[in-house]
C-alpha cells in the first residue's frame, strides 16, 4: 500500500492567495483527519471525516478554512485568503474502522509558508 | 489547561540509559492512550498504545498508565541515538474517534 498521499509537499504563497492541500487516504480507511502542526501549538486537529461526512470541524480556526471529502479516496483542505499565521505543516491522516487502537497513518505533510 | 500536557524538553540522556517521558491529561473519560514518535521533518508514527492501568511492554519500550492520577509515561530502555526524536502523547477523547495530542517531548540520546 502506498500509504497516505499528500500534495503538494511544499507550498509557498503570498498573503491573500488561495491555497489547496490534497490528500488521498489509504484504501479501506474510512476515517480521515486533517491536523496542523506548529512549534508553539503542536499537532492540532482541524477536522475529521467518517465515511466522507464531516464529523467534527470545531478545530477549524476560521471561515477562511474549509475542507471537503467528495469521495472515499480524496480530500481537500482549502485556505482562502491565506495569511502568514497559517504557515505550518499540515498533515492528513487516515485510520481503519473497528480498531480500538485508533492507529493513525499520517501522510508526509505539506509545509505551507505564507509570505 | 491543555487537554494533554508534556514537557517540551529537550530530555538529554546518554546512550544505554533509560529515558522517561511523561504526559498528563485532563479528560477523565479518556480510555485509550498512545505514544507517537516523530523524527525531525517526518510524520508521526505510532509506537505504543495502552488502555488499562499498569504497564505494557514492547521490546525496549514500556508504557505506563495511571488513570487515577491521569498520567501516562513512556520508558525507553537501553536508549540509542536512533531514538532521538520528538515523542507525542495522545489520548482518545471520551466516546469518539478524535485523537488529542500533546505538544511533544524532544528526546536527545548522545553516543
């Protein structure tokens, strides 16, 4: 299995621009999570989906952030307009249903820099 | 108060020593606890999980859980330089599939 695939690996953009991050979960995993990691705040859960349905988006910082999961194999996280404080590493993770361990498989992350 | 708290470190230990990493959590309903390891520039990976009070051993790693004190720890025996990484404590919040992470403890193992 290829694991969780995220793109792009790095994104540099200017303040005010729209940014779209992409994620392909592991086949058969029906939970998908978007996390943001910074030195100050660590790993923060932004939103998670179960069977393509958003379950909890309480971690989404502002209306500038939106996430979609149109099908079981694809999700996007969009920031519009982007701001310098959005600079962080954004991780997508997926997990398999029915496991008490809740083992998350993380993608390689997207390093976002907003200038 | 943060839901999951860890000392950011760095925790420095010599090669061969025991490294002790600690974590406290605030949600008394948490039932599942995890330790993830994250190498610099990489993504987190699960190394240990524990659900019951007491100790759980896996190779050089031992996870310890005390629900009454809301305390989780990870012991790494015979520490190796390759263990140098950030260790993230995580709890599964009450009744849900939502993992909450601490900010992590950076471990440095010197040869």
